[in-house]
């Protein structure tokens, strides 16, 4: 971020009071690598910041607040802090909407992983985690860490495309794919619009989704609206089948009552940052929740703006196949209704 960003404005747009408030109240700062850190308060640093001396401010060394189990003190300068929206930025912006969204999602996932790992470290490196609302699969005993789903994990699972799970909370660092780990699909905070897309509906999404009668009918109905340059109007259509909704939201391996989970059948959708609270009546067990959480098979949260609908928008280079014929200039998928319904010139089927 640097002093030039922090001191850019005065008056109602002044960013310095926001920085100091977070600093004084031990609220986490986002770093440029997407991780978060809580800083140890030093009154002398506040004097430098309020003096608005850029040279001195850039030379300040902020110390991380020590967490239980940590032995190495970490230090940071202003340039190590990300220019998040509260300081006038859009952390991760490149100018390309798809790239920016993917980058922002990955950065939020890092924050989630670090929050979970920090909590585990505070509890001697192992905790029991309770999940509400996933049938008999409620408690995961002996959780030791959390990890983003990366290329190595996808390769081990024999997958090329991105799976439904973004984060794995695991019990064994030698086997992230154990079916009794916790598989999480993560969405950044911001209401239904932040979900972006629940899932695709082309053959890449899985044949049990692509071949679903409602999917095939939607694709058929789109064809008359695709011109030489692509889709003429944004399109939206409601979805009737609850099974199709579950497949799109929780993963193509979803099955009612299935107890084993994995990359393509997640236990939960977590939006925002995770929180842990003691589970009543269970010793050394903590309930995992998020700002907004939806458990496997429970569609009760997916109403109003969160309602899954078919959506199609113009997108150069994207397309789908219907009965062996390729159609281009159209991106199709299943989206939150709030993300599609306000598009200009929208046609509802």
C-alpha cells in the first residue's frame, strides 16, 4: 500500500483514521500475498501516521502479534499491506473481469485457510470439528490443518478442470482426499452476487448435469437467440428439479444421503470468513460456521436472490454443444438469480 496511498486524501476520505482504528483494535490486515495478519500495537507508530510524514511512515516496521505456538516474530512495512477496498483499492484488479474474480477468490481462500490453521495452532495443532446439518457425518475427529485445493491435489484425483471443493480441512497431511475430511466450496462475502456461478452445464460440468432433461431443454431454447456473432440477449430460466440444484451447488457427485464426501461433493458452501465456537455437550469439539453457510443437501437458503437459475450471456470464445452441433458466443451455467435478473434486455424463458 505505501504512505502515498494511505495519505492520499484528507477530510471525509482520509484513510489514516481507518488504518489506525484497525491497528488499535487488533483487527486483521490483508497482506499483498492474500494472507492476513494482526499487528502488535505501538503508540509511537500512531504518532508517525498522524503526522503524515511519508518518508518516516514508509520506514515504520510493524510487528505481528504473536500467536500461541509461534516462535518467530514477523515484521512488515506499509508496502506489505494490500490496498483493499477500505483503503481505496480493489485488491487483485488486473482489468480483466474473469481474471480479477478468480484472483480475488483465491486471495479470500488464503485468508480462510490461514484463519482455520491459526485456530488449530492455538489448540495444540489438533481439534475436533462439528458440522451442523449433514446427517450422520457431523463430527470430524483430529483435524490438523486446512489447505487450498491446488494442482497437485487435482492431479492426484485425476482431475484437469477445477473441482467443486476449494478448501480441504484434513486429518492426515499424507492424504488430502480421505472421504472423512471436510471439503468446502468457498465464496467471498457480498450476498448472492458474490457467488458468481454455482456450476456449469456443458459436458465439462459432468454428464449427469449436461444430460439432465432441463439442461438439454434450456440449451435447445437458446439456439434461436444465437446469431452470427453470438447470443443476442441475456437469457434466464427457472429450475424445477431439486436434484439438479444440488448437483450444481454441492458438486456432480452429490447423492441424497451420501455420507462420503470429496472434491466433487462438498459438505458445505462457506461464504465469508470461518468461525469456530465450542460445541455444547462435546469436549474439545468446535462447531465450524461461516458468515453465510449452506450444508450439503439443504436448499432452504437458496431462495430469492440465491435461487439457482439457468443463465446465458454473450461471451466471445465460449459456447456449448447440442446434439453434436457447436454453438459459440454464449456462456451458459447455473447462477444465483440476483446475478442474472437485472441484466439489460434480459429474456426470461
